[in-house]
């Protein structure tokens, strides 16, 4: 994958800090409009793509601020950060992009659960997967009602 969007971002906003990534807000790596790009700490980037799903620019800015205020966050796990920072994000968005991102995350979770089953690794992840599936059904019903 080309990293031209990094150069574009740097040409517009200056050098990107070490340990920071460029995030495509709409999750579309083909959309390299500067308004769609934001520099965020790598841990926040992992949090967004691994747990939170679609987040608005405003939510990302709050996450960056909170992450920057707590120096010990840099040493914490992504699941810990999810626990502490998810309260700053509306996880019940029903827009098309939010649903698409949530579906992508659900697929990742299901693949991970399959991996755990295959290698017989005990985990509380199944409970989490079940919760996500319930939430997904609820979101699907909400989407059907709104459409």
C-alpha cells in the first residue's frame, strides 16, 4: 500500500510525530483528501481499528487529548485503553459508514474466536463475541427501521 497520504499530510501539516500514524477517518484508504486524514498516536489508531470502529474527527481529537494527558497510557494495553477511552466515543452510530466499520470489526472478532477454538485456547473472548453479536442484531434492526 502506498504511503503517499503520509507525504500529503506532512506537506500540509508538517512533520508527523514519532509513534504516530495517519488515520483515514472514513476508513477508505483511497480517499486521501486532507480533510479525511488525521495524525493520531499508534495506540489510538490500534484502538480505533481494533475496538471502537468508526470515530468522527471530533471524537478522535478528544481521544488524542485524553491519551496525551495521561502519560502512563503509552505503556498500557489496547484493551485497557478501550476500557478507559471508549466513554468518549458514541459506539451506537447507525450511519452507513459506522455500520460498515462495525461489520468489519465483527468479522475480525469472529476470526479471532475461530482461532481460539481451533487451538483450544481458553478466553473470555467468547462472551465478548456474544455481546457483539447481540449488539450487531440490535443495530441491524435499527438500520431496518430507519431505512
